[in-house]
C-alpha cells in the first residue's frame, strides 16, 4: 500500500469544480490515477468549494442557542449554527457542544470550523467567518468520483474526510464523512479464522481507516495537502452505501443520550 | 508513505522472542528495515508470545462476576476475567461489557479475545482458551523495539495495535495500545495555519493513525499478517510517553461513567 499527496491542489474557493482542480493537478504531476485508487479529499476544501461559509455577524441566535451558549461558555451565534446543523445534542462541555450532525455522525460543534476559513474575497473588519460541513458529503463524494472517473477513465473511489475527536482517547483521527465507490464497512463475519472458528468483531471501518491513513500523511507538511491518494487496497469497487453506513444508530449506541 | 506486511512472521507461541522472529523474517525478505520505520505488531501475537492464555475451565467466578454476567447474558467465568483485567465498568450491554482496562483504555470485554486463540500445545476437550491483552503493552513495545534496534542498527519505532469498536460509529479501527520510539500524540497547537491564525484541534493521535493504517493492510489477506511496517512518516524519533498518553483521563471525558 502506498499513499501520497497530490501536489498543487489549491484549497478551493466557492464555485470551484473540485474534480476539475484535482484532474488538473494530476495531469501536471507524474503520477496518473489508477483503477482502485482511493482519492481522499478533506471536508474543508469540499465545504469551501460549496461556499459553506457563514458570517457570524449575520447570525441571530435563538433563545435556545443563547441558553446552550451560556451553559457551554460559547458564542451564541456560533451555537445557533451548531443547533441548525445538528439533530440533537449529545453532551455540553465548556467551549464545546458534542452534537449529532444532520448526516448522523456525532462530532464536536457539528463539525463547524472556526479556524483556517479565510477566503480570497475581501470581508469587512467585523465579519467572522466560519465554515460548515458540506451539505451532503456522500453526494459530494459521488460528484467528485463521477468527475474523476470521466476525466481519467479509471475506476476511482472517493472518501471525504474530517478529523474528529473521540470519547476515551486523546487526539483527533481522520474519519470518513462521505464515501463513494467503496464499501464503508468491510464485513468479514462468516470468514473462518486461522483455527477454523468463526471470526468475531470483524466488521472493520474500511473508509475510516482510509481516512486515518490520509490524515497521517496530510499532517506531514506545512503546506496544505487537501487531497491524498491511497493506493493498493483491495475492495469491491463501486460497492458503497455512503458514509451513513458508518453511523451507529442511536438505538444501538450505549453512549447516545439526547439532552 | 508506504506500508507493507513482513512475510513469514508466525503468529507466535508462549515463550517466543518476538523481536527475534521479526528479525528472522526480515532477513529472509528483500526489505531491510530503515531508520524511522514504524513496526506495528498486533496485540494478539504479543499476548501469545507472553503466554496470556487462560482456560475458562480453570476460572471460578466471583459473586460480582455472576451478577454482571446475568445482566450481560455472558459466561460468568469470562466476565470474571474481564473484571480482573479492568479497573471499572463503563457500560453493560447484551453480550458485551465495555470496561476500562488496567492500562487505561476503554474497550469491549477488556480486550479479551475469544476467537482465534488456539495454540499448538494440545488441550483437553473441555478447555476453552481465551487470550488476555499483554500484561503491559508499552513495556512490550519497548522490549521489541530494543531487540529490533540491536538486530538492525536502525532507529525503529514500535506500535502494538488492537482493533477497537467505538461509540457513535460502526466497525472496528486499529488503535495503539503500546508505543515505543515515537510520540503517541502529535501536538501542532501553536503552529500558525494557512491564514495566519492559530490552529485549533490539532493534536492528532499519531500512533492510533499508524495502527489504523496497519490494520487496513493487515485485513487485506487471508493469511495472518501480524507485523506491518509503516514507512515514510516524519516524527521525532525516540520521543515517546507510551500509549497511556492516548488515554483521555476519566475526569476530562464527557462519556466516562462508572457503574
């Protein structure tokens, strides 16, 4: 297995065609895409290309947002966006609201990014831009995949990744929030193990591990590395139910609790 | 970055010197280790080499184990081992006890493995072997690292990995339960981001992402692949506090709760 960054992909601006930007960077590199390559794109460039910026100066917080903001010690306008982007609150802590995003995954502040969201167009001194997650990351993954396959003639899989914190463990890890063209989960139940018994616990989060691999590499440079190729993983190409398959239903989750 | 399995490493038996087995397999391959290679060893072979087998037929459950076993619908002898291996119970579900292992990490059934634990020595028909996690995975990682460095003259890092389930998300992912020679966490706070602001959320779980990368590759074959080399990651060699650094203290964990 190898993984490498595609050099020369810009961090994207609203309206950019991401697959066109990636194809251009690939053409200018000496590493053409191959069948079964998994192209991992950070959510940030997807959100940027989709124009998912919001200026906090334009947000009027609801009463509920003001109440939650007081509890969390956070900006009520920011909390308002978190509430709009999520379906339930999981936990509230100082400075962070752990929420279930509209798309199902549980993440701090509904994945809204307050860092690194400057954009090329000029904004006023009072504006404070934040960046929401993509509207529908699975749909974004399918669109990027279609563009890459049309442009290369190769059977490509696409993962849209983000970095999430987690219960119990320190540090963030890459996870898949959008998937197209590969199975998010790899179910090996029923396979027989080395001693002839049935394997236990053998549904692996294939797409999350691909995202973690890419995150490992993305963090290795000072410059932005928004697109990473993971090559050499075998999977049934085209078989994909989307990143929603990675969401554990709240009814089966020992740690789910709405407040 | 590249990752590859070291072919020819057996799944190990009690008393085996793991670093000697790995060195032998490397010498018989055409891929010598290099400085800064990260050697990822699955906990299973470490446990096996350390003889961490227990025969359930030899276990007498305590009253508490019988009580918890009734609640979980599990074998009381197995639950007894889970309780012995853990410091607190996090959640109880049908068939599984989520517990905080002695070494700090929260994992189903204290990481005790009921599959795949046959061993070469003959056992009676009534025996039912299970395999505990290594006694001290950080110490095991340090020992394997010392052996590999002595045998190769290279500066090697070692991660001992396991596959854990997680709250909120389906499927297992590789995590680091033992670390030697590389920083488990990579703290980039204070670095300035692309737009000149300080980065947020930038402590990445380096060793966990290395373990996830290795797990991706380990699952790619029908035969056992207990040792994976991850090559091409930059890190400050030798800087390591052990996998305990990856444990979020219960006091800082929104999802911790003892029963």
